[in-house]
């Protein structure tokens, strides 16, 4: 039994979890920024998918994977800008617009794949991002597994999460964002440009989700397949809530979800006499349980999902 | 020298004219009251000055120079600061964060919190606005929150402060403290525009007063040259009886008895402790207290909106503690809720539907499961006429009525059921002087007809002039009770703040 546990719960599982957490944590941080500014972003799922597709597209035509990453961020930001236009400018219902964005992204990427590559299932292989080893950290005992032959996007994610936390809680912009999501009229009356803050946050969330998508198609694998995001956007939303609208919290929650996922995969590999479908349910089950608990204690931004009334009328 | 001059300002919302060619001149260093009933256009005018609304016509001069103010940011740059009727504060942020937001001291790219804290402390010391800069705003009192609002303006170097009905949320003691602060600000050369509909405050604090009525300017006068009666007349446009007269009470049997009501509220831990009182037929029992000391819980318990209390409630001798809201209504308890738009009305329903809420499934309004609109319309016509509700008709949406008329809709609906007890919570809140006069008359009429009235109010004047007996709530307990005539206003103020000597004044409460 102990051996079995050791086989499952070890640093390698954790390293796998960290990799799998990367797109989740990035998108969760996107969710944190968007919702801290008062906009519910259900479109994360579609934004991840868009990012994954654009990443492969960029790499396919240029053979430069980094250009693919850049294109993924631009595409995510661009789609998010469209979402922002509808929800902020035209005050469309945020939930409806978010779901619409997801459907648009799924349809568009599937169709484009057909048109460009004549395939319904997946794209051709492209150049993925090369794995790197960090010189010094890669030699430390224990933690070296995290820094040897690691995807650069995992490391970038860690830096982005920390920077995001600083941005949100230590800078003037962060304070203004938090004020906007809680009380847009108050922000307005002290001369904060509420609209600009909201546009920035929503577009930024798209850039982050797009980056997360690029990890799926260029960091983890090196092709795109239909509906590649597979619900990660919704998991990211859950991680964001569980993480209390805080990039660090969202990262921790993502790690927890991914860890369960990694354990689940190991379990499947062990050929236990349990149906695989049941084991595969584990991460989702955990998401539900954790969320049920977290929602009870959580405190969303006060004006989340409400249309801003600032300015004239 | 005029620091602010508004010339010929007009502003309409849809086809209602909120400001109609208003002129206003405010001198440097004065406290200038803007007096008017609810809906007179005071807030609108000041929001135009502060860049929150844009005027349809007219011009604004600051220090003699014509300016265009398109946003609060511009207003702030011109030295204006506005303390809104509904505080513009974020509860989960600290006092300092709320004050510096939008104009943060920086160190590199980060906020310099230490410097922000220092500046806030300096301001609190200069103007004696004591408040803890590190506290979360949701944890401090309403009075302190208001000081944070003032500090926000001062931090932005405001020279002209606009306060929109600042005393509405304060206890009499806090009002006194606010007035002291305002005088201090005036001494240091600031100009203050003080919006209110209260005559007493206008007389107490202002140098000059401008009266608005129905969106028009009526007059600007020096406060020393006027009287409350004259101000009331200018404000309402006719002679007003400031205090109602009432006949001696003809007390009958006990209608309601509360017996050691105790209620724990888990969320913010507000509670009622061991409340006992009776209301007899033909009397008004007033409940005095600063908001948030258990009034809302009491209202909810008596009407059945919440039921998990300890202790018992008897209505006409029957224990109704576990009865549902509907059972209580049908037994004869009427309710004028404190939050009329949330609990008393459905704002986007029309008048006739609002007037049958709670009876909609019953004869004669419903027959065999279908609504009978002919009867419903007839009913609304009767109530509109009887209660003089000013409206375009029974099809008008309730949200388009003024506060006073909305209140009349509720009162009309409740009285139509001929209740024997009416729970009237803040019945004149946000209602203009004319309607207040009318609502007071109705409550007194109920009393004369031998009904019981539980009057929960934050207005001392109202409590003192209407109720026969009073109980004072502080932190969920009755700290004093007795006949109304035995309380003075000053004494009540102290009791409400948890200070004065309480106890039972001669006269039965139990
Ligand atoms: N944002 C708005 N939209 C529509 N009508 C408004 C708005 N603000 C105020 N009004 C109307 O304008 C009139 C004046 O309102 P207001 O300036 O708030 O009065 P006061 O502050 O004197 O009570 C009222 O009839 C009110 O209903
Ligand atoms: Mg007003």
C-alpha cells in the first residue's frame, strides 16, 4: 500500500501537476482581473481555445513557435476586446456574451481547421516550444524536477502570476481595479476612468487566457485539436473563485485541481480494478466539492456583473 | 466674491424637468444651504456642478471664470469636493486606500502606503476628523465613514465642499460633531454647500440659504433674516403645519404583546435581547433608535418576515410567534416596510397590480384562478382617489411615482385590508413635507379608529409628535421606555447613542 502511495504521490506527480496547472492558472488570473473590474468573463474557455489555435497557426506559417505564442496572446486579447465591446460599450448581458464567445471560438477554430488543413480532428504537427533547463535551479536537490527540461511557458506562468499579484494589490492601477469592481460609481467620483479600467482588465484576461491556450498547443503538445480547451476555462473560473479573485490563490487552486488530475492519470496507469471513467471523474468531483465549500465563504466583487452606471446618466 | 456661480441651469430627465433655469451664487468662506423638498432638484444641480451630469443649458463660473465641467476629475481639479448622499466608499478597502485611490502617492511603480497613511493622519489632525487610517471602512461607524468622505475631498485639496443631505444617516450627537467640523472648515477658509430638507439644520448651520422648489429657485436669503416658518412656506409653496395636533388617547384592549423577544442574527451578529412591550388599541407606540440597533429585526419579527426568535408574540391574545406572514396579514396586521422599493412594492409593476399584492389570489380579485382585471382596476381607482395618489392612472408604473406617492400606494393597500395593527417602519423616509403631513394624519386617524400602531422611525420629531408612548432601542435592547411627554429631544438623542440614563419613565409599558 505504502509503495502504491509513493508511486502516486511524489515530486514527479507534482511536476506533472505544475505543468497541467499552467493554462488553468493563467486563465484564472485572467478571470481575477476581469472580475475584479466587475465583468464576469465566462468566455475564458473560448479564449483559451482561440489562443491554442492561434499559437499553432503562427507556428505553422512562420515555423517560429514564439511567434505562435505572440499570436495566441494577440488573438486572445482581440477576442476579449470584442467581448469587452459588447459587455461594456453595449452593456450586453455578460453571461450570455461569454457563452456566445465560447460558441464562436469553437465554431470558428473548427471551421478554420477544416479550411486550412482539411481536417476535422487535429492540425498537422508544428514546431513546439523547446524545453529548457535553468542552469542553477536545475541542480538543486528535490526541486530540480521543476526546472529540468521544463517548458518555458511554465516558468513564464510563475513569473506572470507573481507580477499579477503585485499589480493587483500593490500598484495604483491595482487599487483602481479593485475599486472599480466593488463600487464603480465611487471610482468614477474620484476621477478614475472606469471604462478604461474595465477594457484593460477584460483584454488583459484575454491575453492571459490566450497564453494559457498557447501552452496547450505549443508547450504541452505541438498540434491543435478540436475543442482542445476541454472545459479548462470553466475550471479556471472555479479556480479563480476558490482562490478568492487573487492570482496566487487561483494558482494554488489550479495546482490542486491539476494535482488531482495527475493522480487520476497515475491511477489509470496502474490498472486498478476500477472503471477508468470513475477515476477520470475525480478532478471534476473535487472541483464541485471545493467550489461548493468556497462559494459559501467567498466574497465576490460587490458590483460583479452589474452594469456600470458611472458618467452622465 | 463668488466662488461658485451657476447661471440659468436647466436639466431634464426624459420629460421631467429636474432643474429649471436655476441661478445660484455662493460666496467664498460661507456655509450655504440648499434647501428643498425631495425631488426639488438639489442633488441634480450639485451633480451638474460636480461633473456627474451635464446641463442642458446654462453656465458655471468658478472664481469668476466660466468653466465646463465634464467629469468629476475636472471638478476635483477645480477645487470641488462632493460628499454624496450614498457614500462612495468601498467597504473592504481601508480608510487610507479609499482616500488615496485615484491619486496615490507612489514609490517607483508601487503605492507608497506609508506616505498615504502619513498624509491622512496629518489631515485628521488638522481638521479634528478622528478616524483610524488603517481600519477597514466596513468596520467603522457611519459617522466615521462620513468623515472619510470629507477626508477624501480634503486630500484632493478641495476648497469648495458639497455635502448632500449629510445628516440623514447621523445620530443627533454625530450631527453635532459634523457641525463642529464644518465650522472648523469654514474658519480655515473653505466654502461649504450644504444640501438639506431640514429646517432646523438650515437655521443652525448656514450663513445664507437658497430654496428650491419643483426644480426652480425660489429665493436666496440670509439665514439671520428668516425663520423656520418662512422657510417651510417657501419650500412647500403653502402654509405648512410643522407639528400635528392630536387628540387625547382612547386606549382599549391590548392588541399586540411582545414577550421577551430575543433574536440572534448570525451574519453580522446584530440581535434583539429580551424585548417586552405592549400596544393597546388606539395608541401609537414609537420605537426610537439609530438605524441598525434592532429596528429592522423587530419589524421583521412582528410581521413574520423572520420567525426564528426566542420569546413570544401575542396578537389579540393569540400566540402568533410561529404564524406565517400570510396568516398574520389575514389576522389583521398591516405593514409599511422600511425599504419600500424592496419589500413594499414591485417597482416595475403598475399601480393596480401593486395595490392587490398579498390579496391577488383571493376573492374578489381572483376568481377560479384567474385575475379579474375589472375589479382590480376599480379597486385601484378607489384607493388612488381616497389617498390622493398623484399619478397618471392605474396603469402607471410604480417606479415612476415620487417617493411620497409610492408610500401612499403601500399605505392605501395596507389600510384597505382594515388591519387592527399597523407596523409602520420609517413611513416618511424620503418623503416630502407635504406628504409627511398627510401620512401623519393617516396614522393618527388609525389611532382614533382604535387601531394599534407600531411606529419605527429615525426621525425624532415624528416620534415625539405622533407616539403616545416610546421605547428606545440601543444595541438590540430597550434602554428606556415611557410616555412620550416625559422625554425631551436632547434626552432621546443621548439615549439613542447609548449614553443617557435609561430605565422606565413613569407610566406602564408592560
Ligand atoms: N438619474 C435620473 N434619472 C431620471 N430622473 C431623475 C434622475 N435623477 C433625478 N431625477 C428626477 O429629477 C428630480 C429631482 O431629483 P433630485 O435632484 O434627486 O432631487 P433632490 O435631491 O432635491 O431630492 C426628481 O423628480 C427625480 O425623480
Ligand atoms: Mg437628493
